C-alpha cells in the first residue's frame, strides 16, 4: 500500500511539474544534474522537452569525473547510458567512449551498447580493442562487439594479427578484415 501511495504521489508531482510547461525544464535539468535518482526527472524531461533537449540534458547529466568510489554516481551514469542507447549522438561518441575505461563492467557495457548504435565511422576503431580482449570482466562486451562487427560489416584495422582468422568461437576474420559468423 505504501508503494502504491508513493507512486501516486510521484505521478501527482510529475503532473504538477509538467503543468508549468517548458518553464519547468531548467529546474528539472538542474535537479537531474544533482540527484542520483533519475527515473522521475527523466520522465518529466521527456514530457517537457523535445527529443534534442532530452538528449542534451542527459549528456550534460553524465559525470565524467573520478567517481569509482561513489556507487550512486556510477549507477547514475549507467542509467543515463541506458537511456542514451535509444538516441543518435554521433557527434558525442569520443566523449562517451570515456566510459569504456570505467571500473564498473555495467557502465562499460552500457557505453558499448550506446556506441554500437551510433552512425559514426569512428565507432569500430573505438571498440576494436575488445575483439581480442579475452578477460573475464569484458566477456559480455567482447561478445557484443563481435556481434556488432559481424552485423554491421565493420572491418578490423589489422586482420593479419588474428591467427588463422579465428577470433572467437563461431567468429572468423576474412582477409579483408570483416568478421563473419560460422556455425
């Protein structure tokens, strides 16, 4: 019952905020930058602003600082990256690539998901290092990158570096550098 009441209160607050229209947008944006609980502010932003405004606000809310010891900030970055996967931000891929080095695997994975969805020729070069990364902490990322290279017909820069063309189970590198699946 408390959860139902809590949700009703949040919905009423959201309705009140949205009733102010675009005038409320800067206030919600500032709140999103400060808070680590982002679901409801993002709901408000999506109702108040255009898609471009939503994307720009989400980009501004990312924390590029040294936050490894602040799990709430790490979670916030993860959540924002999960939202950004639905948007094109090709002019921002170099900046987002910062999160490929994050200590949290979830953040690295979400970053990889965002990058894979972008229409930017720099993306394969940013992700290629994961093709040969057999470390256990990057297993999911490696598989996602292998799938992306195969699905998008991206080529690797140095196909000769892959012995006998086999890059992973079920994936091979052709002489031209394309990765193909084989059953």
